């Protein structure tokens, strides 16, 4: 069994919300490696996390990045392959959206008890 996942932040610049360990997410792993520079060296890998909604948005809704942005294009193609192959990511995004809808729209607000203000003095004299 793997290590328990820590709380992560969605790497989408539009979202940036916390992804709890029990929530579904898409992980992108990135590392670098030297080629043709003597001894081959590799960097440590880093994982970036996207909530299902952002992964779906990047792959299905946003325009394809420009060919002059190869890194963005590579991430787009990886997400398109993952999201477009099976409806799991779209389904997870829809489930998350349903939970957020229920929490935000249908959870009763706990309003503080109201305060009764006395009428202005002028209003009493005029009446």
C-alpha cells in the first residue's frame, strides 16, 4: 500500500483550490534529463495535481495551445489523451460539481440573530 496522499493545491491558475487526500485528482509527473552533455543526469520528479474539473477544462474546453508553446502543448496532449479515453475524469468532475452545488446552494445559512433598532427621534416627533 502506498503512502497516504497529502493535501495538494490544484495547479490550474484559474482554480488553485485545495485537493484533500480523499478527493479524486489527476497527477502530472514532470522531470528533466540531460542529453548529449557528457554523463546523463536526471532531475528529481515533481508531481502537479489538477482537480477533475480543471483537467476536463484544459483537455476539452480550452483551445489547443500554440505550437510556439511546446510545454503547454505537451501537457494539453497528455490531458487530452487521459480525459478523452474514458469518461472517468468527466464523471469525477461532475460528482465534485454536484457536491459543491449542494454545499453552496442548499446548505442553510446560519444568520446571526437580528437586532431591533429603535425608530429615529425625528420620526417620533413628526408623527
